């Protein structure tokens, strides 16, 4: 055998060994996906508890001046999404909110923040958020004990808190909708109950 044939045989041996390693790693990744359950929004114990009536607020939408009622009996569920123009995660979730507004029937979405109105008006214009009521109220954030952003609170049509939590991605946002629909406080709590049963 010449050197070329030996090199070719060694190369094929390396390729076969690498193929076996890739298959073994793929199997391990599959096992990890089975073990790791999806996590919902990180729920905090501060603010109104799940099942309690929401504080009531009568606010005006920034820009349009239309009245926005939070905590009242409206017959429609409401997602209050707390955000800031300086929050990069909030900006990343804006397309998800726009999509949720179209797909989540029976839900209204209100964007909430505090601070200077001109800065928020520029934020609304630059991100094309005119389809959402956008309210400024530091009292609203304090009532829900919002300490980190982005944060979401879901109210049912009677003004009762049904889900809440810190949101960092699409799955966590959708977990708030799912928790409300399933009648559980959070997806984490539901998964813990399933594990115990």
C-alpha cells in the first residue's frame, strides 16, 4: 500500500469516529430536552396575589388620550405589559406582543411605563406601537410591585389577577396566557403539581 491509500483509510476512520460521536451527542441532547421542562414567566410573591382583585385605575392612553380602565369589570381579559424605552429585552418582545394581539382572542393588551411623556411618545413612534394603549403611571407599577422589566400581569374580565411574572422571551409571555386559560397561578406551579402526582 502506498501513502495515499493509508491516508485515505485513516481519513475514513476519523470520519466514521466523528459520525459516532455526533450521534451520541444528538442522543444526549434529546435526553436533556426530555428532562428539562419549559419554564414560564418568573412569578414574584409581591403585589396582588393570584385570585385577588386587581387595584382599579382610570388612566389615559398616551397620545390618543383615550380612557384606559385597569382592574374594572370589562368582560375581556387584559395583559398589562410593563416596559421601558431603555430596556433591550422589552424592545425584543414588541414583535411578540404585536403577534399576540392578533392571535390571542378575548385579550386586550396595555403597555405601561412611567417617566417623561416625550421620551415615550418617541418610543411609540419609532416602534409603531399605535395599536396599543400606552399608559404612564408610577402608581400602577407600584401597585403591582414591579421591580424588574419586562413584567406582565394578566387580569380576567372581572378584574381578578390570573397570572403575572417577569418575561424574558416569547415562551414566558405565552405562559401567562396559558396559565390564565388553564386556571393555574403559573406554569411552574402546574409542572410542580404534575411531578408530585
